[in-house]
C-alpha cells in the first residue's frame, strides 16, 4: 500500500520558490510570478493558508502529488518567461500546420496547441480543423500531444486507508475535457479524450492479464506495472468524472447521453454518478438529474445516507410541475444538508464546494472554473 509523505513548506518559502526557480526575473516579475504560482496552486485544489493576524505564515503541508503539481506550474511559468513574445497574428492557426509537418512534437508545440484548443473564441471551423489534424497524426505524435499533456511523465498515484476504506488519489498534469464540454465543444472533447481512453483500456486489459499470469512478473516489475496502470485508469476516471459533473451543472443532457453511449463510463462508480445527480439537483437541472439517475446503477454501493437521498432526488426530478419541484427542492436543501455535507459531495471538488452558499445564478461560473482547474483528485475505492 502506498502512503503519503508530507513536505513542510511555509508560505514565505512558497512565495520565493517560484521566482528562484524561474531564473531571477526582474522584481516586478518576482511579484507577478509568485502571485500566479499561489493562484494556480489554489485553482488546482491545493490550499495556501493566509498569514495570521501577526503576519506569521502557518506551516503548509504538500504531499508528493501536490509537489508534482507545484513543479509543473513553475515549469510552465518559466517556459513562458523564457520564450520569445508570441505574435498574435496568424499564430494560432499556424500551429496545426507546424504539428502536421513536424517529425517530433516539441514542448513548445504542445503548449501552443493547447493554447489554441482552450481559447474562449474557438470556432466550429477551428474545432473541425483540430479534429482533422488529430485523426491524421501518428500514435507517437498523439501520445506526446495529448496523453503526455494530461498525464505528464511522472507517475502520480497514491492509495491510503481512510476510516477503513481505500482512497486513491492522482494528480493530473493538465485537465482538458471539462473545459471543452463546458464551452460546448462536445465533438472535439470526445476526439481528444480518445487517446487517453485507449491507454486506459490497455491498462485495464493488462491488469486483467496480471490476475491470470502473475508468474510472468518479478515482484518489482509487478509493482511498477500495477502502479502505472492504476495511475492511468484513475486519471481517465478523473477526466470522465469532471466532464460528467460539468455537464450536470450546465444541464447538458444531450452531451451526457453521447458520453454514456461511447461506453467509456464503465470506470465511473455509482458514487461518481450519483454525486453528479447531486450537482444537477443543486443547480436545479431536473431533466439532467433524471437522465443521470438512470445511470447510477447498483444503489447498494452508495453509502446509507446517499441511498436515502437517491430515493428522494428520484422523486424530485420525476415531478412534472415546476412549482412542486421547487417546493420539494427547497425542502430537500433545508432538511437534507447533512447528506451534502457528508464528504462525498463537497469534498470531491473542495474549491467548488466552498462556493455553494451563494445563489446558483451567482456561483455557477465560479464552480465550473474550480472544476475545470482542479488537478488533484481522490476517489473512494469500491
């Protein structure tokens, strides 16, 4: 069993860490880099406590997985500062031709490609051009461009025991599909998920093979294979789970139906699926909640408190009269908050969970931002 080891860092050290590793930028850049570093840690789901009333900074604990995220953020800030200024004119579209013609995908190409994919102004023509490119790329290029971008090259997987249950945790290098689904680029999101899904399928098949023929592995090689495959499958689950939650909040039932029709969702547990129902309920998306209720599966795998809530939310989303639904919804939020506070809802996306005391019309974008940026994920093992 893998165990967390904590690194103790004070906030002054964290504030200095970014500019020191970024190569002595000018003082203004020091402040900007440190502020960006702290902001992106928080967005990724890593708490950075504030100084106390006396100005003293509390000791901060970073797990190895959090250190993976911190190093990656610093490397990206450094890469941006070391790179020459990008000319906006023609730069975005040019990267597709550059990748198509390249023999090897460089880190710079990878970064510029994802800047292009993740832009707010991505048009349907842009989306189609990206999909055409991806369809034509060789497997090594796809792995460098997509799989390496999401997973990175450092295995990030831990398993620990909490209250008698196994909790698996992973850190992604980047998260891609929640944002694309949020912006309505469903076709593009699914196309870019495919290489990671293929890796997860291979990992699952290898895990099945291991159960049959462990004799083919030494203890060390067996441990390495198990670690790598668990990492890949958990990263895949995190991308699917985040995408499902984003669509639940937006009420995008059509894209959810497409996602489930792809037969990718076998890695999502009844708990993953029912917490998506809870997000749809919270943001008053009854049609989406009703669809997801049909995908939950074996409700006996839910903890007892959520089994009861499953029945109640099923009744809520089945009501046809809006006034009746609204009355029931208010009653549920008033009487069943302990279910939402159980740790299986708020704790899954900690930054998003802290925003839910606001009216839904004020909190939706902030919650989606938090889900889109989170990079560390923990899942209760069945």
